[in-house]
C-alpha cells in the first residue's frame, strides 16, 4: 500500500500528541498513532508507558498540550467524553461503567429512552434491545438486571451501547483482564464482526497471545514515547517483547559496559531469604527463590506476569497458601507486613501514591513511619531524633525541597520515591524489595536511584528489584528471575544476565 | 493590603469568644460568678458544666473521624452506661458501679471496632447497628422504667465539685489531659493520622492499622460511657429513652466545627472539644435570651453550614482569588 492510499483509509489519525502533567511529568512525548477503518489495532506498553494518557486525550477526558487528532478527515477537539462520543469515538473501560441494578435494556438506552408523550416506551425499548444484542449473537432476557450476567456479557452490553451511539472508532481498554478463555472468545467474535462492518478498534491489552490472535496492527509505547508501529502478521514475538521492554540493540551493546562485579558473595552460605515452593493460588504459582546478602536479584517479566505478587508474598502483604519462607535457614510465617518489618525487610511498592506515601503527612513523618512502627506506639521517637533521621536521609538522598515539614504530597514523584526509600533505609534493613523504583520519575532521579541500588548492594543488603526496564535491570542485577503467566520460568546468572537472554526468556512460548 | 491568614484554631477561638460576647449582650449577668456551698455558679460555668458530655463525646469522636470513620452509637452508649450505673449505684460500691458502666462503654467500642476493622463494614452502617440496638439494651437494663438512685457517690459525678469546679468539668478536663498524653505523648497520634490518611500505605509501613481502628472506637465508647455516667448522675436516674438522645449529632458537629475534614488524617483534640463548647455556648445563649429553644436547632444548623462553607475548597479558592486581586 502506498502512502496516499494508507492516508485515505486512516480513520483516526493522531500526530505529535504531547501531554505534560502538573509537576512536570511528561506522560506523552510527540506520539503518532493511526487506526484504519476495518482493523483491530493493539495498543501496547507497560504501566506508565502512556497508554491511559493517550486514550484519555483521544476521548477528551484529559486535554492535550500539543498535537492533532483527526477523525475521518476532520480535526476534532473533544473536551469531555460526551463530545468524543458525539464525534464517533466510543470507549469501553476495563471496569464496566454501567449500572448493575438496572435492566439490560435500561442500560442500553439510558439517557435516550424511546418515549411517547414523555413516557418511556418499555416495550419498544425491550424490542430494540433484543434486536441490538442479537446482532452481537447474544440472546438474553433484556429485562433482567445487568448485574446478574457474567462480566463478558456486561462487556458486550457496554460495547453494544457504545457502538449503537453511531461510533466509528471503538476503544477497548483491557476488556479481557477479568474474562476467562471462553468469554474472551465471545468477545473476539463481536470484535471481528464490528471490524467487518468497517469500524476501527483500538484494543488495549497486555496479553501477547491475544494480540497475535486478533489484531492486525499494533503500536507500542514506552515511557510516554512512541516505540513503533508494526503489522502483527509475521512479527516475531521476540521483536515485540523487545519493543515493549528493551532498547534497540546498538544502544544496548554500549550500555553493557558494566563488568559484572567480582563476586564476593559466598554461594555456599545460608541465604538471607529462601522461598521453597512459595505460592498463592490465583496470584503466583509456587516458586523457589534464593536471596543473598550483597546481591541484587532482578525480577523481570511483562505486566501481570506475577512480579508484584511475588514481592507481596515475600513481604507478607498477601499471605502465601502454600510453600515456606526461610530467613537465615529458619522457617518463618509472615502474617503481615509488620512481621516482615521485624525481620529486617523493607518494601517500596509500585503504586507510590496509594501504597507508598501518606500524602497528608510531612516528609519527616513519612520517613520515620516504618521506624516508629517497629518501635511500637509506646516508644515514640523524640522530635529531635525524628529531625535527625529526616535530615540525614534528606541530605543522603538529596530530597528536594529539603523542608522536612512540607506535606509529602506536594513533592514531585521522584522525591516522593526517594522519601519512601528513606523510610525503609531508616530502619536499617537487611532485605529490601523495590517494585519499579524508577517508574514515573525524571531522568536525574532515575540515575540517582540506580546508583543508590548499587551502593546498597555493596553495603551488604540483599536486594530484590522489580523493573520493566530490562536494560536497567541487567545493569545492576547479579541474577535475574524471569516470570511469565504467573510462573517463575527462568533464572539467569553470571554471564547469562544479558538483555538478549532476558528478552528471549520472556518471549518464549 | 495584606491579610494575615489565621493560625490554626484561631477561627474557632474567635467564634467561641464572639458567641460568649453575644451571650453577654443578651444577658448582662452572663460573666457573673458566685461561690455557693463551695461550688462555682454562673452562666459561664454552666456552659462548661452542661457542655461536658458533648466535650467528652467530641474527644472520642474526633479520633474515630481521624481514621475516616464515624460513630453513630455514642448516644445509645450513653444510655446503656447510664442505665448500668443507675441500676448498680445503690446495691454496689461506687468502684464496681463505675467500673461496670465504663467497662460496658469499652465493650461497645470493641464491638464497633471489630465490625469496622475486622469485618470491614462501613463505619456508618456498623455503628448504626448499636445506635438502634443500644437504646433497646438500655431499656432492657432499666426494665423500661426510669431507674432512680440515691447513692451520693455516684451523684457527685453530676452535681459535685472539686475546688469549686463542677465535677463534670473536672472529668472532661482530666479526660482531655489523658487523651492528649496518650495521643501526643506516644506515637499513637501519628499512627492514627497515618491510618486515616492512607490505610494501605500505613499497613505496608508496618503500622497495625487494625489495632489503631479498634482502639479509637474503644476510646470513643469509653468517652461516651463517661458522658452517660455524668448525665445519669446529674438527674439522679437513668432515662433509657432520652439519655444522650441525638447527642451523636452534636458530637459530629463539634468535630466538624473544630477540625478540617471528615476525610480522615490530621486531627486536633483541643479544637474538637472547643467545637463542643461552641455548641453549648449557643445553647445557653438561646436559653438566656428567652427565645424559644426550638430556634436553637436552626441556629446550630446555620453555624455548621457557615463553618462547612468556609472549608469548601471552591470557596477557599474563590477567597484566595479575591485576596490576590486586592493585593
């Protein structure tokens, strides 16, 4: 297809879209994105890649700073969801945004019920609802409450409603996350049908199998930037994983200037932490893991592969339902994070705002929180001691602004992350778990945190680091465990720790 | 023109003084004090004396609200503890009588705390259960009658005095001092604020958020039962139907007047207690003025509306814009 032809069949065309959030975080950097009529287009990327922001700017929920959005040859400027809908962009979110207590028919026609003399024509509404859903191969009682049906049916009702509002482009934001295999197939049938009607479908997912099963083309975002656009047919899975997680090869080779540190770790000694067949049904399959002091173990894998779940089991946030955790060779049972804290563990969670910082409290209080929790409520840290600890870590980690009494919610993401890190360092931990420590923070803070990880490791801490950035993880990890579909599938050590090997393990089927 | 923004709490102190001054205008002898039988009397003393139960409820409620909860059962708990105290007063020693009444309050708090923290029922629903059931329990204890007693020991809690200060005021002040020592002298205050502001992050930081939640409901139950004892001692009897009726709303109002937000986090015990005093000062003022007491409710509602409006983010933003414009 030549250039002119492809331009002609473009249904949704986005050019140089940019978005910077207050606080200076650049969520989208001049991203191009094109959806053609009659195609299913996968939008891929890890958490924080910019997928959500891209969708929100298309649907008008977030206003763009710069760039153009063209729909069917006309530039559009939706300022909210309704305007985008009116222009022809329909969106179905992961959590179905319908009303479970109303009937299926009422949900389909909410806000636009057929009326006569101001009264809702229930019979007409039911008839048209049945007709509409039969078009999707769904024959259900439309007068029953929506909540009684499976999530898959609810999704199809949501799609039917969205599409019936004269849509040209349909955006499906992770619709398959809560569906089982059979339900996914039902959804795919509907998607193929809409595609044959000439609709352009944007499909956000993190299941690569589904991308190969149903999509025609795909676009990958990473750290707010466009990585590339490809045709799915003939694209090797390895290539796709590299687009999502890795840098292109030349860059990687130069980045691999690091020589593996001379191993000072005594491999024969009793490991600080050992997991034996540890697992939790529905979260992560039973796995073995060894974590030694003075060593960085990296956890790599795609979103939803069980990385965070592994960390949560080891820190006792979730309780394992099988297997055993040993600390210094002794079996321990963690009933909660407090037990892990007493054993000298620390955990910086991925979701900084909801699980990391306590936004209202000051930087000082955030830093001393875990230290105080370990001391117990009866032994309060004196104000002098609090100031000492806070000042020391504010200096050590260069937290800005260096005002310990400022509410932490007012700091930038990178400084919040450093403060959460300080909270655990203040407890003098021997095992530190970092879940995506460099996510969503600016380049300067990024480099500082990686330097810090290396330094902590040299000081003899046992570190478990989760990251979507493969080139980052191979630069500091002594060993890398690769996860896929909630299983620990490979462990790479020594010279095997290369970006190539990690990516191959993730992509293997 | 520059406007110095008020220091934390100065708005509440200002409101309290303003209401006292209005009371003085309405009733010129408002600030008069006289000593009679070794006990202070006067309208101002009355504000503190009558306000003691709500002050106690407010210092319990403020901690519950700091954890993003609410306790609707405090009025009912007052009725229960009052009933227990009145029933036991003439047959048992004051120690057992008081211990039972306050113990019942702690138990009620434990019940609420378990419903909220362990069973994860929404606080407003969880405490509604005891709000409804509690008055029934109180009636069962009093067997549907108004139980009167003659014990002078128990009566002291309502009508007695210490160095001229009415006993309810002494008790409220002692409770406040104990609460301040517990909350600010230990790390409890920080942990409660952290739990209210972000429970999940606090749990991950190693704080026992469940214990914190149960503890604040127990403290709230304890304060309510002490308030119940004071009210029963004051009338020398327990009226299960009317003791503490609607006082949970006064307690919530007091916290709202004294504190910044119902969404948990930062709290101030002293300002919540001051909120209780403001409410009582209004009550007393209306009684002294001779206006019908029905007006009381409307005025109270108006004051709360004004306080809430002053805290609305939109209004604050509007005010800031206004200030920028004049600068």
